[in-house]
C-alpha cells in the first residue's frame, strides 16, 4: 500500500488531459472509454477532445475508471476539540486519498457545531483543504436534544443540513420540532436512529453470540423502532429525512415501504455493514466495535439488496477516527466507530462490484451523484461546464490495508490487515490535482 | 504432562483431553491437601500476579491459597472498576507489572474479553478468574471435579442450572465444559433472566423449574444478582422464590440422590432455603475445597512446574 502525496488546494489552474479512461458518469448514465479535458478548473470537453487543446499535464487513464469526485455524507472530523484524533487537515487529506472531493462534517465536535460562528470556523479552516468540507449544523444546542439550534444562521454561515449526530434525539416532540423547523429552510435532517433505552450499554449486537461473548447487547429492534418513529414524523411533517448508517433488515424494510408511500426519506449505509457481521467481532476486535453494531448475516444480505434496489441511496464511511488507547483495553469501554475515508471506495468495490451486486455506474451513483443531490450541492457529474471534481481509480489493484500508511490520524480501521480491491490513483478538486498516489 | 492450551481464557475452546487432564491433576492435588504437609515445591520461584479489578473474596483467596500450596510467590493487585476510572490503560498497567518479571497472571475483571486482551499485551500465562458475563472457567472445572468425585463420572449425567443465566459467567463456562464432557445440560430461568436468543446455545432451555430438576443428577443454583435488578427483570424476591427458589418441597420433586450445588455467594431464603443449602445432599462446601485443588492443577499444568 503506497501512501501517495497530498497537495493543498491553491486555485493554481493548469490544463489537464485525462486520456483513455473508462468514463463513468451517473448524472448522464455515460459509461464509455474516452478522454476529459480540464481548463480553468472546469471540465471543457468529454469524449473527443478538440485538436487545439494543449495540456500541461496528461494522465494516461487506460484501464482506470474516471468518475466524478466522491461525496461522503458522514464524516467525523473531530476538529475542533479532539485534534489528537483527527484534524481538518488530516481528515481532508484522508478524504482526498480516498477519492472524495467532498465530505459532510458531522457536528459532534467539541464544542458542538451548533452556531454560525462554529460553522464559519470549519469553513475557514478548510479553505485550502484538498477536499470540500460541507459542515452540518447540530439540530439541537450542544446536541442535547432540548433546544433548537439556529438553523437559519447556520445555513447562512455555510451549513448544508442539520443533524443529530453520534446519538439520537430522544424526545419525540423535539424531533417533530426539528423536522418542522428544518422545513422552514428546506434543510434535510440527518437522523441517527437508535432507541437508547433499548440499546443501553450494548457493546455489540444482541444475539446468542453476545450472550456467549458475555457482552451487553444492543438489539436490532432499537434501530428499527427509531427508524419507524422518524419516518412517521417525516411523513407527518413533510420534512426531508436522511437516515444515517442503516444496519438492520428491519430498518431497510421500513425505508423501502416509506419510499413506496412517497415519503421524503433517504438513507445511507457504511461498508462495514455490507462486509461484516457480528461473527467478525470474535476475539473482541475493538476496531469492529461500532454504533450501530455489526449485525447478522440476514441483515448484511438485506443491506446489499437495499443498495441494489435503491432503498439505500448512499454509501458513506461514518469515518470515526479514534486514538489507539480509545480502541484498546476493556472491549465494552472502547469507543465506537472506525476510520473509514481511505477504505470506503475499495471496500465497496470489493464487496459489491467484484461480487456482482452493483455495476461500477451504480456504485459511483451511491458514492457521488446521489449524495450531492441529497446535500443539494454541485458535483456528482462529469458534464461539460461543471467543476472538475474527479477521481481516477484502478479498479483491479489489490492492496493490503496498512493503517500506518493512512493520511487519517485514525488507525482504527475495521479492515486493518485485510486485502481490498480498487485503489484511488488521482483526486482532482476544481481542476487541481490534490492527491496522487 | 502439558495441555494443548497455553492460557485458560474460558472453556469454550478447551478439549475433552485438556479438561480431563486438569480434573485428574486436581484429584491428585486434593490428596495432597489431605496430607499433614500441604505444600509442594512445584512452582517454586514462579511469580503469579492476582490481578483483580472486581471485588472477590472466595476466588481470590482460593487462587492465593493454591499458589502458596504450590510454593509460587503470589502478588496481589486489587482495584475496583476499570482502567477508565483508574486513569491508566490496561495495557500500561499489565506491561508495568510484567516488567517486574512475572510468570503468570490470574485476572478477574468486570469487562468480558479482558483476559484475551491481556494475552495480546504480555508474554505471561493468563488464567481467567471471571470476565464480565463471559466465562469463569476454574469455577466450572471445580464444579465438574466435585460432580465426578461424588458420582464417579461426568458423561451422560443430567445437570440443571437454575437462576440468573443472563448475567452468569458460571453458567456459560459450565455449559461449554459440560457439553464437551458429554453431559446433558438444561438452563432454567424466567424468560427475563435468559439470554434473548437461546435457540443456538446448544443446550436445553426451560422456564419451568419442575421440568429442569425432576430427573436431574445435579441441580446447580445461581443467585439472582439483586444488584443488577435495575430494569425490572423480575417483580419481587418473593415471586422469584415462589417459582425458582428451592425449598424442602421443591427438593422433594428432585431425585433422592441428586446433588445440590451453588457457586456462592448464596442469597439464603431466595434461591436456596437454608435447610436445603445445609442438607446432606448439598456439596457447596466441597466445591470450595475443590476450588483450591482445581486451581492448583490449572496453575501447575499451565505453569510448567515439575512434580
């Protein structure tokens, strides 16, 4: 595994020609071999390149995918507050190395991102980052679930959605208020769905395995119930609901039904939920301790089916970097979450494309075009005139996950030591190469 | 003689040969404990750390006694809570102790998986003295030793384990070990004190006390952990006692030769009436005596001592 080099964004435009790549653009359903010309930060030609285009840098993309830059809807950047776990610099470098040209920054920072000043701080700190950072505002002050945060002021400062991140809003009337007030500004509400009275101190999925491992269990029904509650409220209020990190068959079934009923709900899952099950925790592997926890094979299969039929719209990393000491020692005290920005694409290619569940086009749709639609930002397209946000991917490269080569400070990968297929070779942000392996 | 296992983390993956070797050795040490001079030199020069992160009287004293009987040097480290409340990581604590040159660690901790974790951060031999709700293998071994001593065999015997199965590491270790030894295990508890998913546990499960105990060779009671009753898992001590407590009348439902066991501590008047706990069919104090012999056997076989 080669670490590659990050270049900070300087708006220093060069003419770039990407030749002979497999151009995959879900926004136009284009999937064909061809070239892309970039000038002044924009895509100026796709397919056949005008004879008079002169490139300062030519990239031979033969055998590689050329796709719109990916957008990750669920990233915990940790700055401000826990810069020992991740900074905006290290997190955006990890994003660029993972093929992402955009990330949604969850508001569970310290202090919580719940005001215009804190949104502005994140925007300011990420101005030269190798990846666009879209801050999400906390739905409630300090994420305490008690008072509404100032959605309007946060929106004007640069927030793109409001979120209850890392933990659910428990009070049902408060969720209704959040949804109604989000509607006032046409902001989507990103919900973490978990009935914490049921999940309690659960350290893994509740099952016969949790019983044998002697760990307190978090039952799948704790997620199902809160998904049902949020969907009912979305139907009632008409708000745009986005459900983060779906892990259960029960949740998938309800989201599918809600979509059939025309309720405005979108949903994401993360690669660990379609790759692993609770069995993969055996030996008390703390890097696979997640919230929601890894579930069972029937859930994993349901997640894959839901990605195939579109019930799950998006794959997001739920990138949750932690220090080594936070992920070792007593298993039930270890923090939840995995560092995911640098493995999300490859894990998805490995589990979904290589095994024939999703075409490359449908995978990129779930990693780029649809997330851009949900966040209502530009991107997710390779059409002429759009910003040149592009990832170039070798879809056949097999590489071992060596977390010491991560750009992220979080070494806590659920895939550590595994072999994954598919490697990001270049990431181009607004016409500038920001990552080259 | 040596075992296939290098550490005793639980009985889940311990073979029948290893369990038999430990029980045979424990029988031998039981004889030693009946001699005038009860100490043997087998582990002289070895240092064993008793690393107890959870309150324990019986198990800690039993291990310390076993270590002294084997001439090992015990070192006691007791604290309560977790590394989080202590302010030093578990890895740092164990590596600091290991740096003082120790050979074996006996560990008790409230978090499942800690003994396994310790094998990843030290070269010392690890013996699990109870981790969370996971396993308590020496307890199950001493239970099997006691049963074999009284009934002459293990294979084919019917065992009913009655009580708070949900929170019991003793039940789990016994279920694994007894299955391996060819015993017929039935777990009995109210549904709220059973694990949520019992279908793949590989043992029989019932909520009816009568079904569990009527033809059992051994009835093992576990105490309902009253301190854990924060979520209303049963309504009252009285109702628990009515359905799952063993008194004279319930004992009459059992076979005349059935053994009564309890890993302690007993909630007298809850799961076991005093008259039953102290009757001639109760082997509860034999379990305690055999605990020392069993732990001597485990320390000896894993410690590479010479006999």
